[in-house]
C-alpha cells in the first residue's frame, strides 16, 4: 500500500529507542555486579532502573505485536512474512527472559549478594544478546520497508502506545534518555504527535529528569 511522500512513516525515532535498549542492557549486568553485598539502598536504585527499562521494552514489543506486525503482514506479507514470523518468535523468547530476570530482580532487590546477583546478571546478559540480534534484524530487514506500507499517523500511534502506558511520573526520565541519544530533528519528531503542553515542556523537563536519574544510577549525568 504505497503512500505519498508526506504520509510516510519516519522511522528514525525507532532507531533511537533501539539504541537506548542496546546501551541499557549492555550496562545492566555490570551495574548489578557492582552493588556491594547487603547494600539494599543501592540495590533499590539499580532495580528501579532495571524495572523501568524492562517495562519500556515490554510495552515497545507489545505495540509492535498489536499495531505493526499485522499491518506489515497484510500489506507486505509476500516480502516480510518470514522476517515478521522470526521477529514474533524472538518476542516470545525475549518475554520469557524478561519474566525470568524480573523474578530474579525481585529476589536480588531484597537480598543483594553474589549468590542472587550473578544469576540476575546472567539473565540480563542473555536478554541483551538476544535483543541485540533481534534489533539488528529489524533495522536491516524491516524498518527500511516500513515507510512504503505504514502511514505517518499509524507510526505515531505505535510510538504513543508505549509512552501512554508508562507511569506518568517516569515519562520525563524516558524522554530525557531518548533525547540524549537523538539529533534535535528527531527529538522534534518524537514530540510531533504529543499534546501542546507536553510538547512545550518535555524538552525542558526531560533532560533534567534524566540527568538526575543518570547521576543516581551511573554516578554521572551521561
């Protein structure tokens, strides 16, 4: 289903989201391992961050399952059917690893130690490895074809699905995280479907909120 040049999805915001997931899952295992045994206060900070990223990833994949894959199968199944089937199966594997890591995270949060932390770090490493493979396939084989089959409005609905489902008090942190990885033009793209007030205030609130969050989690604002 071809679209006009002004009605085509702009997928650059998805690339930013993917990079955020890659960076976070590459750092989470070491964050877990760096917490001293018995330091429940520090464990809570790291666990809260891990939960936020896990929830964002779950919502991101849920949006693709409900709003993107069906459209691509209907409109470009001859070209993308096999790839979409692979990505859907990887979503199931990733969901299983998310459930495993969430269970181990809850145990480690209450009793941070090498015995509880190492299985958690291992789960996160396996999750990060599969996720990196998954995102690479999506970026190579699917995203370049999305603008030919998905409208701008439909694409924004996909992005809004995850954002609207996150806790409202976490939105500035998530937006600030994404904005820290995006060019100014892509930041505007991410905000283009937002209501007026968030569109005006989020570029101010988001970076500040994420800087505070990053200092707590990583010890720096970056």
